[in-house]
């Protein structure tokens, strides 16, 4: 199976799901050997695995010694966190219910790590000590995934051990009974007109009881309502009571029904009474993340194709609008071409792992590599970071999502690179988070300061994924492929799909959609990347130095020519052209240096003079400034944006009244692929982002899509016409006579003004025309400077007498030069001044 796609077709519920998890992972392993280094030996993996076990013991024993029966350990204070006795932390404390949270969350981890005696003792403690009827308000979402999921996972493990006759012979489904009791205590939260649950419930008094101290909320997050189906369905199928699955499914149905039909995206916060969206930003991180995860996993666990159909529909929308490889950016669900923020949160680190489950390996590898580069820069993933990989929120509460995706990618590729990534996680936890009483969250990754918290998910998830990463199947007490992970990494058996043969009918079927390669298939790297064992490395290499960390320093033996380029963030040719300087190739120097290599280059010092010849700039080189004028209400011509022209397309200086039209954002925004909103672009002026492909290629695609003009917007943050000289966009070296629409270029600040106007007013009309000139004003003379390098004393008498600008380049007295150094200088000058690949006008 490992080398082929397994086409499953559109199934009804059936026994095939029992083997689905095994299918997924057996299809993954393709025996890839060393790519980014040597494969780890069995001894090396065993050593790291033992280290992980020691770390787990340190964390778990610290909780049991210093905190139990409290919900969580405070590792800096070496005591338990009891709600009401410590300062209130707001919503974070809603996960604490005085039910020994960390112990329950850790139960099935003990089994997976082969700590079976500790597991049996912990189950006895849970049954004896834990009460679930406390008068306390808890988060429905957190209690479901951590406590209910923990009880169910532990029950399944206890039952497996009992059936083997090894352990737990006294066990009589006590954990399942506790899970059922907790399920009934959570059910009052679903007593809403929509079927979406309240975000909080009182474990003793429910929601509507006057003593409940809750029930006044009107909103909940999408993930909060959409992350119930695995635990509730498992509880129904293990206990025989269908009420739990019915309520969880109803909540999923409502979220699906309330999706934005045009984009197939959902928002972040929804009203639980009327189903209206309260926050319409859409992404794959905090507030939405596990809703998408549970659609895919509900299909795997329950065998209901409706969940897979919905997931595939959402996934197509995510890849169309949210995925901007390697980034995953939040967009507006109703206008998904508009990014709503310039930062990402760390919870989206789970998404590459989910993409692996779907078989979409390339974007999974890309995003994971981006996240890894961020961890190399900051040691851990900050809670939020910008698209430029700067820290937005500096906290790191020991989240496991990056380790989770690392594990799944290793299972999918067999690439030992991901073992090295896992090893780095282990080392950083020991170096930067370990304290005498456990492991402490990082308050700020920039300073490394600690926070007095060790959340239960650290023991529930982090150590599972790390231990599995370095373990062979034969070293585990269970067959891991028979189980699906919940979002809290609790283990539920895929055999549950056969306990309820008929699927409930569902009248919220998804819209018709074309299936793609991944819709009903087991992922296979061999099919995606045939006969290419280094495919993962090839994908990663493009993002290897994304944040600048680890980039090898190229020592140059000679000094280059320094021009004031960095003040304006201009590329060299663009800057020189703005000064009226044209450049000529330096081939003469190359041949001259080759001839002198044997004598002068060995003397140790070699002086060069840069000779600039002055002449008047030809008339046609002048850059004529254009404007983009907003003429629709409420602007009425008062907003005018300075724009640069193009050397191809319609010449706006010859258009008496300019070109008028409504503006529409291109999809994709870079216009470097097939245009997806051609119907919307018909007869309108397109907005397109600079970058990824040539201006001419963008213009052709948008013209073919029906656009009547194109406004290109600079992708470099902070550029503006006030600080940056205008330049003319040029073609791609091919004839551009076929491009017949007007083209203008806006720097990013002007572009931001335009896109903000479009986002606020939706319909914006603009006028493209030349900027008004003052009549009678003489055009300033510009200089046309040609560079030629000559050895000292090589200038002819005529050249010495003519008007010249001489720039002398000298090395220090201690410097020595060889032929290679002179060649390096020649190459550096060419790279700086002549290379068309560096010219922003030809390669935007």
C-alpha cells in the first residue's frame, strides 16, 4: 500500500473505517534515508527516547509530589494551583474545575509511555478522589477535550490492558461511568435555540439555574462549538446513549449551515442564540482551529462521509484564501481577498499535521519549515508573530502543536530531518523551560523569563508526540494505528465506526464541488514525488533562511562599491536610474584582469579608478509621474495617489481624459497563477500585488481575464512615493505589444490607502492619468553616467582632460589580492550594478 493512492470512493458508513488509521500511516512510510544529514541510528533514537521519559517523570512526579489533587502545578512556586486561592487569570482559569485536571489529562500518556504500573495507580486515585459535581463554572470546550477526553482515553486503555490479562483486572468501567456523568453535566450547555452550546456551564447547577452564575453569555468561538463531536460521539457509542452524539452533531450542522456561502469560510465568534457571526475574521488558528480538525477526524472515527465532504469544501477555501505559503493568514470571511491582520498565532502550528492526514504534503512541509525557522530564532514559537517573523505576543505556554506536526511529517516522509527537529524541541525544553519543580511556561521568548504555570496539555500532548517520534511500533504497548488522536491527543479507537451501523441522515449536504487528488485518498509521497527521496528537502530549501537565522556569512576578500541604497530600501539599478545613471557591462575589465593575473596581481596591492563620463540624459528616459485619483463618493477626487508608469501597455500621457473604472482585487492577489475571479474583473481595473512573477506576466493574465487596467502595489512594507523615487516598470524581455491596458505602480503606503478604501466602501471608482505639470517650468537636466574601471595610469590623455568624476577604490596596506580577488570584485560590481535579475523593474 505504501507506494500507491488508495481510492476509496464515496462510501456509506462501514467497516472500512476500522482500518483507516492504519491505512493512513502505512501509506506514509516510504523508507526515505538521509536528506539533511545522516539518519539517526537506533542507539541515538533510544537515547533521546530515554531522555524524553526522564523529562516526563520530572514533570509528572513534580505534579504528583507538589500539586495533586489540585488541577495544575505551579512549577516556580512548587505547589498546586487551586481555583479561588490564586489570583484570577480570567478565561484561562475556566479549564480548572477542582477535578485533578492534570492527572486525568495524563492518564493515557502513562500507557503510551509504557508506565503501566503508574497508570493503574493513577486510575485508582482518579476513581477514589475525583468529584465531578463541584459548584464551579468551567469552560465546556476545555472540560470536554481535557477531562471527558481524558476519561474516555483512559477507559479505552484500561479495557485493552484488562483484556490482555496483564493489568487492571479489578477494573469495572469506572472511568466510563465517570465520563457519562460528566457528559450529562455538560449537556445543559446545549440548551439554546440554535443548538450551539453555551461557552460555560456550572458542573453542579448547569446553566439556567439561578445558582449557576452563568448562562448570560451570547457568544462562543467556532472551535468551542465545533470541537465536541469526537468525545461526545465516542461517549455515545461506548455507553450506548445516543444523546451526546446527537447534540454534538447538531452543533456541527449549525456551523456548516452558517458558513459564508460565497467563500465557504467560517468566522471566529458566533452568536449562540441566532447564529449570527460576531467576528468575521477567518483563519486556521485560535478560535477556529479544531473545528476543521474535528471534521476530518470525525470522518476517520465515525465513518460518516458528510464530515469529509464538509472538510474538503472548507479545505479548498482555506487553500484558496488563507494559505499564502508558507504563511497562513486570517482573512475576512465575506471578502476573503482582504487580510485582516499581519500576524499569526502559534495554534496554527497544528495545521501541517492536519494537511498530512489529508495527504497534501507540499504546503505542510512549507509551513512547518517556516515554523521551525521561527523556533530557531526565538527558541520557541511565540504565542503570536508577524509575517516578518517578529514577536507579536511573546508568551509560550509549552504548546505541543509544533511537535504534533513534526511527528506527522516524520510519519509521512520517513525523513530523519524531522527527528533532528524533534531533538531540538527536547533540547530547548530542557535548556529553557526546565525548573526544579517541573517545566515552566515562558513568559517572553525574547527574555526567556518564566511564568508560574505548567498546563495539563504539556503532559497530555507534548510527551506523547515526542515519544512516538522516536519510537518504533514494536516498542509501543498498543498498535497506534488503531487509534485517532483527539485535539488533546487522547486516544479513541477507530473501531467505534462499527458500533452504530446506520448513519443519521443529514440534510445539510455540501454544494457540488470537484474532487481533487486528496479528496478520498490515502496520501502517498511516491505518487506526489515519484522516485525523488529528497522531495521534502527540495521543498524546505526555499525557506531554509526565511528568518535570517543560520544563513552562512559569505566573507568577501575585497570591499564593494557602497552607494546610499539602504536609506531608501531601493534596489541598486532602480536607485541609479532615478539619478539618471545608465550602466555599461564591465567585460573589458574581466579580459584585462585575466591578462594581468600573472604579474600585477601578485604584488599585493591593486588600485582601480572608477571613471564616470557625463552626458545629458536622453529625453525618452524621463519618468513621467502618474496619479490614481479616487473619484467616487465620499472621495470625489480629493484623494490623489502618486503612481509610477510602465514602458508597455497604454500610454496614459496620450489619453486626453485618462482611464476611469471601478477597482477589484485580483485573486490570487499576486496574479501569478490562474485568475480565479475573472467574472468579477470584467470591465474593471484590477489591483495586483508586486512579487513572485514579472509585471508583464501579471498584466497578460489580468487582461485576458477582462480587466481594463491594472494597478500594481508594492509588496515592500513602508515604501512610499514621498521617500522613494518613481521608476518605470519594464517588460520581461519578450515583446509586449499584446498588452493593451494601462498599467500604474503604487508604493505600499499609497497602495494601503487604496485597499483600505476598497475594504470600507466596496465600490470605489478611480481615474488613472498623468500628474499635472506646471506650465513653462524647464525640465531639470539629468546626468547620464557611464562607468568604466581602469587600472591606475591607464587613462588616456584625452580622458584626463575631459570632465570626469573619479572614485578611487583602494584596499588597506595589509590587504593582498590575487587574480580570484579581482574576479570577485568584478563579479560584485556586476551583481550590484548590472544584473537584470536584481532589477526591480524587470523582476518585481
